[in-house]
C-alpha cells in the first residue's frame, strides 16, 4: 500500500512538472509576440517623393517703400478769401472736378471794368481808322500795319491784355483737379485767406513706384522686366503686381543694391507706405525638395532617402530657396526616393514604413 502511494505521488509530481514547463514555454512565446508588436508599432511612418528635375520658382523677398508715380500739389493762383471747399482728405476725385472756390466779388468787378475799357478802346480805334480814311466796318480791307498802329494809338491792344488777365484770375478763383486721384494734406478751411502753401495734394494711386533693396549676392538673379508682387504689411493678402524698371548699378557701403519696380493697380497702396516685395524667377531643370525634407544633423544639412525599408542619411548642399522649397546642388540624384515628412527624429538605417497619404507630393508607394 505504501509503495502504491509512493508511485502515485511520484507520477503526480512528474505530471505537475510537465505542465509547469509547458506553461512557461507558452508565456515565453506570448512575450516574444508582444515585443515584436511593440517594435512594429515604433517604426516611423514617412511620406516619400521621387526626386526628378523640375522648374524651381526662385523668390527674393525684400522690404521697400511705395511712392505715387504722379502726385500734384495744387493751390490757388489768385489771392483771396476761400469761400468753399468741396472735398476732404481721402476722397477720390476725377480730373477737372471742382475742389474749392474763392470770393469772386472784387474779381468780377475788375473784369467788368476791363470789359468796359476794351469797348472804349475799340471806339477809339474806329476813330483812328476813320481819320486814316478807312471804313472800320470792313477791317479786312485795312492794311495790317495800319490796323496795328490804330490798335496801339487807341489803347485797345493793352485793354484786351488786361481783360484777358482779369478773366484768367476770375477763372482761377475756382480750383479744379488737374489729375484724377486721392485728396491728401488738405488743411485749409473756408473763410481763411489763401497762403503760399498748397491747398492739398492729389495722389494718382493708379500707378505706384516701389523702391527696395537686395543684397549684392542676389543682384545676378535680377533683370529689368522681372515680375514682382507687392503687398502692404497691414494687409498681406492684398497684392499688386508689376515689373522691375530700374536696377542701380552701384553697391552701397552695406552691400545693398537699390531696385525700382513699377506697379499697376495698386489701389490698396498709399504714397509713402512700407511694403513687402517679392521677386520671382524660374530656374529650369533643377532638383527641388520641400523644406520639410531637409533636417540638421551635427550642424549640416541632411536629407533621408528610402532604400529597402530603411532611412539612409545623405549630406546635401542646398542652393536657391523660396518660401517652401530648396534646390539641391550636391548629395542627391534624380530618381532618389526622398523622405519629406516623419524625418525629424530619424537615424541612419532606421526602419521606416510609408504613409498612405501623399500630401500633394508624388509619392513612392
């Protein structure tokens, strides 16, 4: 009986030991699967584009100042008291529109007196012609030298000149706009005497000139006729377009070169306004990558390429740049698969997997 119990106990121990060993093997397999799943989850997702020669839109950005192409200071040519002002600052006027007027009482009286003087002198001239034996009713039959002498003796020549001057002063008592544009610098008030200072300035904002500077190294990229885009700092989304008209052939002590551009349709630009200027030029057959593809490693520019499921570290040299892109001059070749996102924390030969969406780039799937 004791022998049987002993055998049963031994068999039970062996069975328990076998079950324990099988349980540990199962736990080990489960742990290995979990580790592999975690490692798979840690693989970085990246977006990839195929690098091919393309056209690069180079952009030079500078600050400048806009000035109206045509601006006129207007003032009365006749002295007097201002009776009315018909415009105000910021108002748009057209050519010939009435701006202000003077008191014309004295001017009208003077003009009437001068007209009477002309009429009197004309009678005097008729008497002179009759005295010379000519009929004043037929002035075409009077010799030219006789007519000229009769006009001088009668005072008609001088009377007509005086009348023309007084009529001119009367007409100048109403100030009109010589050009179309916007009223500025209007400070005069009605019932005040005119002064030597301009009544106002009229700015033709339909055409603006923009002066800006570029650094010496960018000078070779600019040419007369290049397209420019101009926007104000107060409203960056409102843009006026134009072209470069002048490039000053001299570099100042700060290494800067002055450039002028003519801008049309700059209705949102004001005379003297500070503006942002963008000059665009196209460079063909260049290797172009988005700026997101370029990262810094040890102070150098690096672009990762995708090869056999791994991120490969490539030192590169960039050339031109615009707001979103770089041109690559060294380190990459056409056909390379460039990692453009998900590259911030990548290391050399790190395993990566391609993201599904392309984000607008041609993606190597």
